[in-house]
């Protein structure tokens, strides 16, 4: 019986970390935002959503990525797309990061790492022995809750392909 339980647990964990593909249903989530409110993917039903995972607030590449989104927010608005940025940082850290950088989109805390895992966007081990840090990733969830773009980067120093993201959003118009 114990062995059967271990096998089932292994398969559940294996499924949880499976990569998402174009056309898959986007895993639903509700996370705390930097302003302490609940934000759910369901809140954006009927809208296209760019879901970004980033490793850590206040780091060079993460700041560069999110500042790029901030500075291009009008382009995403013109494409009728919402942006949600997720990391495993605490909501308090994210609040300070958002305030310091003037981000104009929600920063969500995946403190328990469940959403990062569901999207296949989590490092088993990151730098300096840190475990369970979000991988830099970009997903587009369409108006019907389907994945229309998926990019999970192994190298945290790389940025998502914003040209491909914008092209996909244009195709969804």
C-alpha cells in the first residue's frame, strides 16, 4: 500500500511540473498582489493576458524586463492585453519593487511556489543554493483561457522574446 502511495505521489508531482503547450488550458490561480489584494486569472476572463514569471525582485535582468514592460504598457493596452508579473518574492518585497520602479501592472507573489510549478516555471536549484525560484517565463493566455504562447527560459540572464509575444497578441486581435 505504501509503495502504491509513493508511485501515485511521484506521478502527481511529475504531472505538476509538466511543460505547458500551445492550446492547453491555462492553470488557474489566485495570488496576493503587491497591494495585498487577491488577483485571479479568472478576473481576466474574456481578455488576453501576458503572464510573466521572473526570478527575483531588485535584480538586474528582472528590473530590465519589467521596466521594458512598464515602458511598453501602452502597446499592450492597444493590443487589449493585460500583464501580470509573478515571482516567489513576498508581497512586501514586490510592493517596494513596484513603488521604486513605478510599475503599472500587477506584481503577484507566488510565495508558496504552486503557480510557478503549475506553469513549469520553477528552478529546482537556482544560484547560491536557492531552491524553488521562478524561471523567467512568458505565457499568453487567450480570452478563452487557452495558452497561445509559452516560453520558459533556463538561463535567467535572458529576456523573453517580446517581438514574438507582440506578434502573437496581434494575431489574437
